């Protein structure tokens, strides 16, 4: 099983230095953002370091503008379309998308559905899969999958940290297991989205791995951890942070591999 890390875990050091640390720590690949300075050049750089690109995260601020007409609605739509097009041009086949932004639910009407239809159709033309992620309002996943779930290029990215702090009591991993194609793994204390290294918060990772095994997930373990969202890593160097993340990631891979073998034996 492959192990990935989010390349934008910090902006304290240049992109190339981040990739070098990720590669030297034993990761197989990266997830990328779509930041202004790197959106066109980062793919070749990752390839040069021998790191597979698992997916690209489309920009996620102001995504409610796709649901309700406002001055930036066209800009947010075109920005997301550009992300799809650039990923296609660079051979990236999976783009992670936030369905909404924030805690106030937008109106889920025709305007929004038309915008998401445009995104999904453009992605289909460009041979790109759109993986919708659980965030503050996971009910919007139901709206998207109810309307577009039959499209062949629509899937689910499960974020274990978001469920722990944003939507306690829900179980998106179980509900959307058959659509699961990617993971965002990180930890927090249940009160804020800290994006901590696994086992530095209070998420029950044994429970998570058992549910993941029941979902028959066979993709990579992907860590979406950040140095700067918590003071826990204030004394860490970038190298020590990535090294600790790699140890936690390898431990998760080992534990999950054992669970998968046990689950398969029971199923047989």
C-alpha cells in the first residue's frame, strides 16, 4: 500500500525542498494544491523527484458562490474549471473538490446544480475524476451524489479529521463507502481543524481503520497534515515534522494491512 503526503504542509521552505523532504522520508507520492504560484509548474517538479501525484485539491474558499449567485460566482466556477483543465493537461486524473464553504448552508437550487453539472461534464471531457470531500456540511454530499452519482467520473474523498471536528455523529465513510476513492488523514482534538499528525489528537484510529477495512479500500494512505495550524509543532524543523509524519503513516499502513488480511480471511 502506498503512502502519500500533502506537499503544502508548510510554506516556510520552497516547494522543491518540501518535495525533497517528502521523498527522503520514504513517501511514495504527494497530493498537491492549486496555489497561484505553482498551479502550472508543480507537476513536472513532482515527477522529477519521483513522486506520484495522487490528486490535486482544487481551491476551496468561497465555494458557496457556486450555489448562490453573487459577484464572484463566475470567478469561482472558472477557477475550478481551470483546475480541472490544468490537471488534465498534466496527466492528473483526480481532483478533490469541497462542495461548500463554511457553516451557513447555501440554497441547493437549480443555479448550484447547473454549476456542478458544468464542472462534472468538463471533467468527464478531460478524463478527470471529481472527488467530493466531507467538510462542514456533509449533507451536501447527498445532494451531489443524488443528482450526479450515476456520472462515471464522480467519487468521494473521505476526510477523517473533518468528521471529528465538523460533523460529529455522522459516518460519511460508511454512508459513501462504495464511492470512496481517496483519503485525507490527519488528527485534531475534536474542537478545531488542526490537521495534526495521526495520533497527536483524539481520533480513534483503530476504529477508523476497521471501518476502512470494511469498505474494502485499496488505495493509498494519504496524510493531509500541516505544521502551522497548531502550536504543537512550533519547535519542530520541517525535516523533523515530515519524519514524524512518515513514521505515523507507515504505522497506519502496517496496521491497515494486517486488518485487511484478517478481513479477507473472514470473508473467504
